[in-house]
C-alpha cells in the first residue's frame, strides 16, 4: 500500500485530491497536523505536473486551523521545464483556504530515458 493511500488520500473531481480526516491525522484534538496538510498540498501540486516528479523544495504556509472533516487539495503548474517543474498546491476546507504550498519538483526521466 502506498503512503498516500495509507494516509487516506483519494482522487476527487477535476484532478483534486480529497482526504476525509481520521483521529490519527490530528496533532491535538480538533486540529489537523501540518504534515498532513503539507502532504495533501504537495500531492495535489504533483498531480498538476502531469508527469513523474519528486519534490526538491516545498514551502508551505498554514493560513488557518484545519479541523477534522473533509480536506480538498488543488494543484496547478506555474512553470514546466525539462528538468524542473514549479507548481503550487492549495488545501481547502469548506471552500476556505487553510494551506498553500509552492513546490519545486525535479522531473524524472521516463523509464525509456534512463
């Protein structure tokens, strides 16, 4: 089982990533851990890249407290290069922005190019 799947991430509509939080996602009762939010933002950003990537840098801003419930990750590409992809990921809860990440990804060569 993959890390993302074990965390509970699943595909949503229009390329979104969805997480219905569980008690183990909380850093304290009623507050979702920043690492969960960061992962959701990074996975959404990677999905937007549309090719195999691994994060080189991740900068995350926590904008409001995320509480137990449904979280939605949305990503978009800022600039795609041959070796680097610059993307962003957002985490929303009840249509309110709770976290924003900018991610620089290393673009992986396809299996035939190794």
